[in-house]
């Protein structure tokens, strides 16, 4: 059984310890809930769509990892063994297992074409283009209102739209929060990248150029070295500029109505939907 509802109860009750950090527990697409990788139960979901990691502390990657493969899909990341189908223009609803209120910072989303199966792709070869970002929302009062605060207010969840004109294929969705509460220290920025395998069904033809994971961020970027508690009036979100034609989704929190079954391989597929609830007609 998926852990979505457990994560929901924990988030509502405030049961997340600030020292625990977090991970993507579930990915909800078209009304179906798919498993992410659970570092608390690493063997519980062998066929998940979320890449596994060795971040069993639910921790982060700092500036010392920006030029290593740790920053691509997190520490010790290995390919997810399945993927979920979605139509171009569809919404991916990403459920985090809570998020500490103190860990303020931007939320970003990227895609990278796998050029074959994402279950076997070399992560070092993936080229990511950004499709969404929310950074400083309101800096009028330190430490500011950030994308992470909007995620928390949306029951610790995020939503991202798949670009409508993207060419069909198998993609890695890389979603990430950067926590800036310790960014005043030399290596204090905390990146929490999470990778998810998707099959995008589309009639589009666009394939934006991307950036290798190890080149996404500069360890010396001023956006990773600041003191948010002294106040921030403007903030340049790290990484490449989002591609043209994408828009940030208005956040909401639709509950899934069924469990999704991850697919494997590279065969064509149709988009699954939840089974309709039967209703007896009155006579």
C-alpha cells in the first residue's frame, strides 16, 4: 500500500522533525499515486518511479558536491526500475514527506531526455532543462517568504506542468528544493534533488538543449552564499533559465483515487486513469 496517506497525516499533525529533512514519498499523476524512493524503507518498493539514493539520513548535497554526480539525483542515486506515463500538458503532483519550515529556499523542476530507457540511462549523460522555479516570493520581512513556504502550505507538496510542446519520449524529472537557512556559511547551502522516471506521451516536437547535472550550479554562486536572516530584497534563482513557454502551476492538493502501477521498458503506452466508482441506478 502506498505511503501517501501516512505522509498526509504526519504532515498535518506536524510530526516531521526538523532534523529529519525529507524526501519525495509519492508522485501523483492523473489521479494515480506512484511510489517514490523511501530512505526509511529502502526495500519496501522495489519497482518505484523515484530513483533510489544512499541519503538514508534524508540529508542534502552542499557546494562540495556540485561538481560530482551527487548533485544529479542525490547521493548514491541509482535508476528507478519503473516509470509513469503522462501526457504533455499534464500535471505531476509531487508529495514530500514533510518539510521543515526553517529550511527556506527555492523550488525548481527540470527534465532530461533519456534517449532510451530511463531505467538504464547513465545519469552523467543526462542534460537537464528547467521547466519551473519559484524563489523569493516576498522579501519584505526577513527571512522572507519562499517557494518552500508555498510547498509547505500546500501540504508539503508541489505541482509542475509537463511542457505542452515537448517531444514524446522517456524523461527524468528532477525536482529540487535548496534550503538557504545556513547559506551564510561557506558550504551552507543544502540541495535536495529527487529524480523521477516519466514517459511523456505527446504530439509535440520541442526538445530544448540541456545542461549536464554537474554543470547546473556554480559553488561560488552568490545565490548560494547569503544570509536570509539579514533580509533579502531580490534573489536570482540558481541554475539555467526556464525554457520558453512554461508556466508555474497554481498549487492545489488533489488526493489520488487509486494506486498507479509503474511500467518498465520502452514500449508505447496509453495513459491509465483510476477505475470509475460504480453507482447503482435508482429504479
